C-alpha cells in the first residue's frame, strides 16, 4: 500500500521473479502458460484496446466462462486503467442486458459459447439505442473475433506503459451481487481491496508461491475471481482453471495437475462426498480446501475422507470486513474477540434484530442493541472514512449503496455496512452463519433475488399475485426457491397449462439456479403491512402442505423442464436426495 502500486504492477513483480514458472493451466485444453506467456497475452489485450484509444476509467464487460483468457482480458485491460465488469455467465435476456447497460460499458467481450445468448438479448431489443463494440473470443458472426485480432503482428506483446492515474485507489472492476430492486447490482472493487482480500486469505491459510491452486468456481465471483485467481497474480503460485465444477473429475484433476490447494463452497463438498470412492481421492497432494459455506454436519466427513485441512472464511464482495476460521473449528466461519475492550474496536459486530421481520432493533436511546456472546444477530461491519480498508465503496447505483448503510448504531454519527446475514456468536468467540435476511436467498452457491423472480412472473395475466422466498431442504446447502402463486380467477388455462406457462417464462428468462424449485398454488398471498411476517410463515411450512390442505405444491423437474405435483413418492425422493441432484 505504501508503494501505491496497482494490481498489474504487483503481478509484474512475480513475472520478473519466475518468468518460466507455470502460472496457469487451462484444464479444458490442457494448455500451459508460463508467467511470461500469460503476461504476454495480458499485454496483447492491453495494447489492442490502447490502440483503439480506450482510456483509464472506460469500462469493458466480460461475459465468458472460466478460462485463462478471461483472467488475461481483465488483467490486460487493468494495465491501461480500463475497468472490467464481470458478468455472470448464467445470465440471459433482461438480467444480462441490465448488467451490461448499468456498467456503461464501451465494449463487451464474450466467449464463443455465450455469443448466441448475447445475440438473443440484442435481437429482443434489450440493447436498443445503445452502442457498444462487441467481441467474441472465437468465431461467431457478426461479432469481431478478438482471438484472431490479438494474433495479428501489429498487436504487440510488449509491456504497455501503465498510466500514472492507475494506482492502489483506482477502480479495478465491478462485481455483481443480488439487487434489492430485482436485478444484480454492481459492487465497486478497487485495487487495494482486491489486494487485501487475496493477502488476507494467503496469510491466514499459509498459501505459498510453491502451491498450485485448483479453481473450478466461477471467476465472475469474488471467491474465485479474487481469493482464488488472486493467489497466482499476487502471491505468485500456480493455478489450474476448469471451465465448470465437476464432482467426478475434481480429484482426478487435482492429481493430474499436481494441485496442492483448492477452493470450495459448501455445496460442492456435498457433491464430492456423494461420489463413489476413487483412487485419486487418496493419491492427491491437496493439503488445503478453503472457501465458505461448509456445514458443521459434513465438515469432519470432508476432513477425514479426503485428508485435507479446512480454511473457512466469511465476507461479502462489497463489505468492509471479513471473518476467518484459521484453526479449523468445526462449523465456524470466523472468530470475534469476547473481551469488551477488543470487541468495541473490532470492525465486525453483531446487533439484535426482530426474528420474524429481520428489522434492526434499537434501545430507548435510539442506538442499536449489540449482541453478547451466546446470542444471535445481524452481522455489521464498521465504516471508517480514515481507513482505506474500512471505506464502503458501495455500488454504481448510489441508491443501492444507501440501502446497505445504517447510522447511529453504537454511537451517534457512526455508520456500518449491513451484511444481510444473521450469525450466532458462541461463548468462546466463534461465529457461525445462520441465515440470510431480506430479499435474497442462496442456492447452488449463488445469491438469488426474490424480487427478480417475482418481476418475471408478475406481468403474466394468469397471475394475480406472487411472492418468492427460500425454504430449507434436508441434505442441501442454502435454501431452495419457492414461489407462492395466486392464479387469476379469469384464467382459462388448466392447471397443467398454467404451470407450463410459468415454467416456460421462468426458464427462458432466468439463470438455472434462480428458477424456483417449488411452486405453491394458493388462494391468496397477503401483501399488507404484515407481509414479512406472512412470508416467514410460508418459509416455515417449507415444501409441506398447509394445515387446511388447500395449497397444491409442485417441484421443478430439470429433465422435462416442467413442474410436477409433489406427491408422497416425489417427496420421499426429495428427502432422500434424488429429486435435487444436479
């Protein structure tokens, strides 16, 4: 931080130290890149866009699956001060267009596989009256084939001159998180925050330049895009990048590419445990799995079966603080000091909330009520404008930024970032994740906005009302989406036709993880002042029938792309893990 260097300059130090060391391996193609070769690819991206007069502060959207080229694109653009918007590769239509448009990107680079998705959004008129250059890393008419462009002799691989305005406080990229308005919102990531997140995990879990990190989580997320690939860029270790997680190939890849460290989210640990034993799960050299969301009930199974150390951490893309469980306490995502003195100066605190509504509780003095050890509350992190690591940069949309800040918390005039997560703080100081509050839930490792799903269904004439929420399902991580729907009395469709209409609308608009797993057909959904309480009651019913037996419940079948009645046979299959295998 004292040197005021941006991420590209820090990365160049690793290139100079070991130019011929393997930096990255593309698992799909098997291609290996040394630090020198990877840096040259970054430079080609930088010099190409510099020649096209892209300036510091301009934005380029990246819509690609995991690949070495994805990382090279954003690193190369960062060298000339261009900000990249990391678009979720599962998005399509309105959510995709929203992310591109709100970033105000001058160009978008997509992969060959995702080019048809981008084209469909354009043909639907979602980019109407908006001009931006469109590139594809491959061959797809009518987009410019940037892969070929970068290979032209006039596009040099030499080091570009990094603009003086690119430093530790510059914006590096935009990373999208769930939006309370129904669409993803862009969190601002600066160079110093990227660096601190990488080094925080590296120092806590002793990740070294001699390690090789296996990355199969999405690179558009903080987990893989920062604390994963950042280990190669900042600490100088190697990495192996797989396009998409595969439970059957996980240990095979780790053995083949001699990986010593890997990332996880809780869901993939369940998938790994569900796999039949293979020789590679004992032959691997992986000493550390680090990530978030590993549940206590399977923690020791993972450690004992795969003989690895667990490094659990907690944090949000836009938040000002993180928690780390560095000593392997089963189920804990971090630790908070229980001493009254240190707890007052620690940037992370828990405050009391109303369990039914999730609203923050305040005392007679108007200040929030801090939790004591042994209590559960909402996690908040302190905002301090005089500390660069505790500044809340927020989102591109300043209205969204203000919604995440609360004031007069522990004293008059202070402010904190409200994470939206409830935690339990035990009497020893360990912190355990309990649930998400508000209008999002987590499924398949992704945050789902309930309002985004509701916004897809509400325009249908056959729907009178809808409310979306997450419900617990045994043997799964997070919450599965459920939509409680009131069918219009004027709708002439049969129940099957109505459900088919719902299924078609959801599957054509939403990413697969955002499609509700369950549909609950109701006679009414209360959206008065008691709305939040009613939603809580619906969550408590989960996927079970109501006490009067009026509601009909259906489950999403991934194979047929239809909603099927959740009868006793399917309910048993669900609870045995058969209906929700992906």
